[in-house]
């Protein structure tokens, strides 16, 4: 479904990614792991068309590497950034509506689904999103992207700084996404939920993929974990 | 009292006109992060276009056509100028708008000359609307106020009640996120820039004949609009609104008042040494100080509250 090959990315003159190769299949959940500064966020921003890059990015069989971000999104790629970036002055409902690519876009997810999964969003529907807690904002960001009915969602550190209870809610949403046939590329630092839900994973270090395999294979490989994951 | 009421109405109509300019400027700034030095040049173009069009087919068509033309020109400027400059950072953008300011001024010199043009209030609006005590108040000033209020109300409704308005509001905080959700943000930028220019153009159409249409008008109005936006807080529409009305009043009232500090002190019974150098400073009237007053207020604001009245940015 998503095929990234020989991806190099740059912020101005600094060369951050050095030939990343990665793929995510249909209805597959894949994790991208690594330490702070490894280049994980840069990878998904590059796929999204938001940083300067060279190399090839293919999605559903066609090259999307040269497209502006809004066209990439319209191909069916969803992006949930680590900084959340909710629209603080707009209400929760308006935030969700802006997730749709056009008025009344129909897809796998309705506003009602979101409210059912996260009742707190229904309670706060008419409140400005900026006054919500960090955890509530994270749910809103995820739901907002789903409202656009993506086929593959790239999610950047969704559980960072969240209470265990909310992490559980988020994990439940991932299950629901899986049931509805979505693919997920999950960026994480901690192994906990990543290992539980993903089928395959990549470990990244210094802008390159240093390990590829199943969760079991990673658990068995202590050397990789020591060198590239544990702090 | 009579003086006060008339001046108050004048400052209101001038303040609303300023807001038609400062609202666009501040919206463009908060969305794209670029301070458009040439914003008032589009105000000037609005006035000149309206003058030219009304020569041929009259004021009413000009009222519609001139702002549209300016808006299209503004959108084209964003699409084929600013967007390219943007790739090279904010300094390049700033220099671009700086160059544009002088370019437009020179083009106006070339086409219409250096002297003011005879752009007049249409005869249909050249009468007295009502009389306050013994002063008759011109209908055109009332028309200006009505036009501004109608435009600004529509702008408000557009921003808060429509989908494109929501996209614009969202782009004020996180343009990259809005784009990642599948919205064509570059086009939204172009529309906002064009819309801001059209609004400035409209201000030129209705202000150019009430005041004067000449090549210096962009620089004169531009600096005041700049002061308004900085004073109100860069990027804040509410701040720009308050500051526009405030500077409308400051400018209107200050030129008409010949009170001075010396006069005030003397009326309080303080004996002043008329031969000292300080006496000359103290006896400067408010009217004499009027040209520096806005800049003085802006500098004071920047010293005591750098983010401006309602601004949130530190810059
Ligand atoms: N906007 C930027 N300008 C310049 N360098 C950047 C920028 N963003 C990130 N970098 C650099 O790129 C490298 C990779 O950053 P990236 O954000 O992709 O890391 P990450 O793996 O997501 O880790 P984390 O999110 O924990 O910081 C880092 O060295 C970082 O300093
Ligand atoms: Mg990151």
C-alpha cells in the first residue's frame, strides 16, 4: 500500500534521512521505533510532502513523492502529528468537521462513531478545543484525521505523556481502526503498545532503518534493543 | 459640543476606513507571517482605478469593479510573486513587498502623474445628510460608514459561519495541519491575500474621493495602518478594530485642537518663564504635535507592551 524507497530528507542544509526503505501493506499495522532525534517524525513528514526530500514514495501503486501535502491527503493518507495541532479557537465539532475533505464527506467514520468511542468529545462538542486537556486533545486529533476517511494513517507518538487510562482508550481506537480495514504506521519510542498491536516493525537510528522484523524478533534481539532503543 | 459631535462622527468614519485596511493586513500577517508593506498601495490602486472607471462609466460601477480588479491583482501578486519569494524565507518576502510598494508608486506616477487627480464624490451623494446644531453633515460620510459596516459584518459572517471561514481560522494557528487534512491551503492563502487587497481597494474607492487621490497616499495611509496593526497587536483582528477607531479619533481630534501644555499650566496658575527654551516646547499645540502623535503612541506601546494591545506574539 505504502512503499518508501531510498528516501533522503533535508531541513535546509542538514541532511536528516539517509536512504530510508519501508513498506506498509493493506490493513497492516506497522511500528516505526527509535530514540529521540532518530528521524521518525521526519520520515512521516517527508511522506506527507512537508519537508524537502529525494527518493520515491508510492501509495496504492502511484508515485506521490512530488505532490503537495493536500493532494497526498486526498489520496487517502492521514497524518496525526506529535504536536497535536488542534485548532484552539474552533469548537470540538468544528475541528471534527474540518477533518472532512469536503462538506458532508461520507466514509467509514461518522461524527456519531467518534462520540460513541470518546463520549467526552460529545460533552465538549460546542466548547473551544483549546480548553481541553492534553489527553482529550489527543483523542480529538485522532478523530479529526479519521473524519477524512483515510486508508492509511500515520500516527506520531500518540500516547506520549498520556495517563494509562487514556492510553487504553487510544488502544481501543486502534482496534476499531483495524476492524474497519485501515492500515496504520505508528511512530513510538516506548515498546509497550507498539509490540502489542503491530504485526511488523522498523527500528530507526541516525536517519536509517537499522532493523526490520516482527515484534518477536525484536524481543529476541537484545543487541538491537540495547544499541538503538533503550536509553 | 457641536465641534465634538462632528469630530466624533468624522473620526468614526475614518476609523472604520482604517479598519478596512488593518483587518486585511493583520489577517494576512497572522496567516502567512508576512507583513505586507505594499498593503496601502492596493488602497491607492483602488482609488485610482475608481477614478479611471468613474470617468467612463460612473461611480457606481466603479464601486464594484475597482475593488474586484484590485483583488484579482492582489491574488496574482500572491500566486506569482509572494509564493516564490516565500521559498526563500520571511526576509525575502518582506523585501518583495517593499519592492512592490515602490513599483506601484512609480507605475502610478507613470500613468496618472505626480499631481492629485480629480476624483470626486458622486453628485448623487453630494448633499447634506442632516444638521447637527448649526453644522450640516455630508451624506458621503454617512455612506462611507454604512459601506464599511456592511463590509465588515459580511467579513465577520464569512469567517465565522462558512466552511472556508473555518478553514481560514484554522490556518491562522496551524496551516500545515490544515493542509495535511486535505485542504488546498495555498489556494486559501491566495484568496485571503486577494480578499485583503480587495478590501483595501474598496477603502481606496470610498476614501480616495473623501480625502485626496495622489501618489503619496499609499505612504501616508500605509504608515498609519502599520501603526494601527502594531498598536492593536500583530495578528489580532479585535486589537486592530480597537486601534483603528482609536487612531481614527487621535488623528481627527489632534489636528483640530490648539491647546498646549503651556496653556494648561498657565490656566492652572503656574507662572512660566517665557524666555526659557522649554517654554517653546511646552507651548507646542496638540495640532502641531499631531503628525508625531501616532508614532509616539506606537513607540510607547512597544516599550511597555511589545505584543500590542491584544496581540499574542512576542514579536
Ligand atoms: N525543523 C527542523 N529544522 C532542523 N532540524 C530539525 C527540524 N526538525 C527536526 N530536526 C532534526 O532532525 C533530526 C530528526 O528529528 P525527528 O523529529 O525526525 O526525530 P524523531 O525521531 O521524531 O524524534 P523526537 O520526535 O523524539 O524528537 C533531529 O536531529 C532534529 O534535531
Ligand atoms: Mg518525533
